[in-house]
């Protein structure tokens, strides 16, 4: 018997309950780490996480802490906390400003463990497991612009990022 208390629905109408969503989210984080070979030799059980503030950092630290020793570091040595929504917004802003070289730099941020998850997914995960933190400040103009298209294209952020990946 399936639980009808769904917490998440994909654009293909597939629905997940709380347990399924938590498993999906964590699996996606760890699959991203494997896909991009973020460990180098793969033998280390220690993960370095860039010090930042906000909900993404708290969620990422929590999820990674389930399987690894997490050490918070300053500078560029550790994983970033960017998620897919962050990257899509940064790419779009740079393109609007005519800074196409920055778009290439932004795509490098796709090698972050949350880079295949949307803000909404990170926020829901945090809510379900009781993690607190500040939401990132979004560019109001971009959010308003994206909002006009999301009703017809709910996967807009994924599509923005996917459109630029092959170019670099």
C-alpha cells in the first residue's frame, strides 16, 4: 500500500512521500560526487566543505556527514554549496551582461554536490529533517523573469544550465 502523503512531485507527475524524497535527495548528492569524481583517489573518507553561510551549507554538511568526515575550510579548497538554481541564475545574469567567459566559470560550479538540485528541493529537505538556515538572496529581476516562463517550463533552471554545458 502506497503512502498518499506526498511531499514532492516531479514534472512528469511522479510523486514522492517523505521517506522517498529524503532517499532521492541524498542519493542525488552522492551520485553527483561520484559522477564528477570529486574525491580524486576515492580512498579518502574526509570531505572538505567551503565555509559559507546559509541553508545550502547546513544541508550539505548534514548530508555529507552521514557518510563522511566533514571538515569546514576557508578558501577554494573545499566543495561549494551552490545548487542548480544558484548556477542557473549566475549564468543567466552573466549572459545578460554580455560576460560569456563568466558563464564558463559558472559551469565549473556544477562540480558541487548540490549542483543537480533546485532551491525548492534543498528547502524541502531542510524542512523535513529540521535543518535551519538563511535562504540565499536571489536576484529579484531574474526571479521575476524566470517566473514568467516557469508555468510553461517548470524545468527552466535545468534547461538553462543544460543549454550551456555543451558550449564549454
